[in-house]
């Protein structure tokens, strides 16, 4: 009985590690509600470059400025949910 419980725990830990290595499975999309070339855009692009080096996944930065950031926020609100491992 104890042996089966230990094997179950080890199997679940192994699957979590394998999932963590493959997440995210598709390119990460950043929606920046700022004008291209501005201060906010520069910050988003520098963060995406650091994440690219760390995650080895393509980063897509999309600028959608307008209406005080509401255009970009609306795009994020209507986006399809991601398949987060959490």
C-alpha cells in the first residue's frame, strides 16, 4: 500500500516537471496598449527579450494604442484563454 502511494507521488512529480519544460507550448503574445516607440513599448520589448532568453519561446509584441489603453485591454479581455499549467 505504501509502495503504491510513493509511486503515485513520483509519477505526479515527474509529469509536473515534464509539463514545466514544455510550457508555454506556443508563442507568448504581449499586447502593449502604448504607441510604438514610446517608453512603455521599450519596457515591454526589453521584458520580452529577457523572457525569450529564459523560456526559449518566441515572443510576439503587439502595439494596440488608443482610448487611454482601453483598446489593448479589450483585446486582452476577449482573447482565448491560455492552457496554463497552474
